[in-house]
């Protein structure tokens, strides 16, 4: 997926859901989103809006958000996934990077304890372990990969965000300032 396309998928996802919610038929919303993604990526796209879940599959990855989200195919088995409900998942198959957002009933402190232990058990080396204003950031490395774990409480619900990137993925990651350049 081209750099610009990596950031545009969530924007197009919001547009597709908005179209579906505004009364457009599901098929029209899906086709409109597919055309926009294909134009942005110069590739093929398949958009499916079903059971309050949006799924986008392209030549180079996938995006899924909603009520029935599953872990992406090939998600690393050495990355601990806390018990809870996966609310969003992104997979970039070109550079084997993943972003997963999980809602859990586990407290921030207990989630941090679980991740610190699991990361050590799974051979990750924690380089950053910060707690600030009730939120936690853990950044770990293993082989040629970096794992960032963000844990925070929002509306009495704990959210855990996992971001797994290979060296090549982090080298090609784009910042919001790069969009449009």
C-alpha cells in the first residue's frame, strides 16, 4: 500500500459508514468506498458493511472496524492480545505491520501488569515503560520488530492499542505532516 493510502483508509471508512447511515443502500455505500480506495491506491478494493462492521480489503492490506472485528490473518503469535473485544484492526501485508484496538474490562494497572509479564515471557525487550495521567505506553523490540502498547481508560472502559511494525515498516511509516506531499 502506498504511504498516502495507509492513512486514507480510515477516512474512506468513515465516509462509507456515513453514506450507509444517511440512507444510501449498503451496496451504493460499498461501491462508492471501493471506487475511492481504488483511486487512492491504484489497486483493487473490496468493501463490506455488515452487522455494524466495516471491512476493507485491498491488494496490500485490510482494515476492519465495528462490532465483529477479528485479528488480522498472520497477526504475530508472540504478541499478547488481552481478553476483550477487538474494535478495530489494520494489517499491511507489504511490510507486515499491524494495528489492533481492544476494549477490555481489565483495569489500566492490571492490563499493564499483564503486558509487562507477557512481553518478557514472549522474548520482547521493553525499552520504554511510561505511566502518565492514568495512561500507559510500553515500547518493546524483538528481532527486527517494534511493538508499541498503549493502554488508557476512556468512559470507564480500558482500551489497549497494539502497533506492531517491522524495521522496514517503521522506515516507511508516514506522519500526518507527510500527507499530501
